[in-house]
């Protein structure tokens, strides 16, 4: 059994590794090969794909994609650029804050590609080494995912936690993750403030700009969005989007304001076929289907769950933007926000299904191996989250795949909330699109991958940010819960 279990684990890890090498849709698709080997080759019982999380991602990225198609994203980028150009000497601290809050608003880190060349341009014009703000800004664009009310990682954490007895809402998660992640990013910015040689003292850079062609490439153009006229319809789309977020947060805080409906469940009974289970059908439907229940059933009022609320609000907001803000659905589908969101859907679909299939079949063995460790050092689950994230490049997928296992191991909800920032580890190997794009946007060449792969520009700010944020979040969660 042990050899078979290890072999199957290698299949899971191999599928994730191969998928990450191909990138994009391959991560989810190649996970399907691993799933097929486990189910058809070894006869494991298939797990369950995370449909609720997938539906929320689809609704959220549709809404964000429609806002981008309306021009609303351009307005947000303009606002950020004005602030950055007003305080260019503080670019190392302000740039990550801008990319962080853009991700918090939209729920995906792929909205920063327009802002990144602007950050580089401002740094160059001020004589600041672009690596300093660019690297930490790229990290910040991904850190914001665990702080967004519509991001898959946050929604999945709340949904899975509630199902495992830790009653928590989205605002309560954000009360921990936002301050913790901001402190982590400011620590990373402070560590980056004097990083590397100043441009006027960097011999490699000085040698480069002696070449007129290189000098013109580095200083000859200026990236900006300030010359772009933003129509009122684009601004209205942003207002609708922000209003949708406000509605979601309101219902998350005041859940008693949500509508409720009657549904049927079986009461606690040793002989009951369904024990305390929501059947989501009417009495007439039960009679027509000739369903026989052992034990006693009862009707009860069920409040509309938040995963449904988010989907309804996001889809409705998208419709309002199409009708009133001149947003083109075709343009939204071809935009980077919607496309990256759909890639995330496929990744989470394949990865989480593969992981759930493996872990659900070996839950008892996992408990036997890991219970002593996590009982003595419950925070050590953060290392597991981080390492899995290095492999699968998706914070939402890490939460969906690993959080149920963490609860099954007996780790308490407040501990898991405290280590939530640790689900971001894919900066470790610099193959993520935002990191690669940042290297290309830096015309000075100071933001680099590195000859030995791991000695890249994102390693230091990534580690400082994630470690600091996790420590702060763990302390906050321990104090509040």
C-alpha cells in the first residue's frame, strides 16, 4: 500500500510539474491525465471538482472583463499613474500599493500589465533603479489575491471553512489578510529601497547607455496613459463594479438581510438515510420521485448562501455595464482579464479535482502521518501551502485542494486563517506571466531572472512579503479568534 500511495503521489506531482512547464490551460488539462491514471489505472474513487468556486470565478471575471471592455480599467490605471508621477521619489513604496489594490478590486493580478511599464518609466526618469519598485510591484499584484472579496482564494476559504465548522465571512477574512499583506509588502519595499547599485553607479548600466541605440531604447520613449481620454461611460462602469463589491460586502456582514427559503432535511436519527442534509427539493417533488426517507424529516428556513449572492451580484453588474456603459461583450472575451480568469477556471478545475481524488482516498493514512506534526506545530501547514503553490501557480487552487485536508487533519480554523498569505509561493520559480512581463517591461535590464534561475529579482521581495504577512496574519488571527 505504501509503495502504491507513493507512486500515485508521484503521478500527482508529475502532472502538476509538467503542466506548470507548459503553462496556461495546460496546468488544468494535464492534471486530467493524472486524474485518468488514478481513476482508470489504479481504481481510485474520483473526488469532486470545486464547482461552487468555479462558478464564482466565472461570474467575477465576467464582470471584471466587461468593466475592462468599457474602458473602466484604463481609468483606474490613470488614477494610479497620476499618484505615482506626483510622488516619483516614493515609487518603491507606492508602486506595490497601486498594483496590490488593483488586484483587490478586480480579483486577478493580471490587470497590472498596463501599469508596469509606467512604473519602470517613472523610476528611470527619477534615476531610481527600476528593479526596486518593479519586482516588489509584481509580487504585490499577486499578494492582493488573498485580500480581494471576489478572488477564488478568499471565496473558497470562506466556503470550505463554513462547511468544516469555522463560521467566518469574507469581511472577517479581509480584516486579517489586508493589514497583514500590506505590512508584508511595506517590509518588502523597505528591503528593496536600497537594493542593488544606483543607476549612476552601476557599471553595467553605464556601459549600456554609452551605446546610442541602447540609450534611445531606454530613455527615448515614455509609457503613459494620461493622454488617453476616458469617457463617462467607462467611469460609470467602475462605479457599477464598486457598487457590486459594496453589495457583496454588505450581505456578507449583514447576512440576516439575505432572503431565505423553505427546504427539507432529515433530523438527527441513527436510522436516517440522510442525516441533517439539505435536500433542496419540495415535498411534492419527493412524492413524485417516490423517495423514501428513513427517520423523521422537517422543514427549515435556509438563508441564501454567499456563493450564490456573489454570482448573482457579479452577473447583474456585468449586465448593467453592457446595457448602460457601452461595454462590448466580444471585446471583454478577447481581453486579458477574462482570458486569464478562464485559464484560472481550467487550472482550478483540473488541479483541485486531481488533488481531491488523491487525498480523499488516503485521508486516514494522511492523518496517521501528519497529525502528530500539525498537532505540535499547527503553523507548519503554511509550509505545505507554500510548497504546493510553488508547483501549481494558483492561490485559489491551493486553497481548494489543500484546505479540506488541513481541516481533516484537525487544524483549527483560526490557524488556517492566520497562514492564508502562505498560499502565494509561485514567485519562487520565476515562470509566472506577471514576473516574466515585468522583466520585459524593464528597459534598463536591472530586473532579471538570473543565471541560476532562483537568483532572480522577485525572490527577496517575495520571501520577505509572504513570511512577514503570514507572521502578522497568524498573530492577528490568534488575537481575534
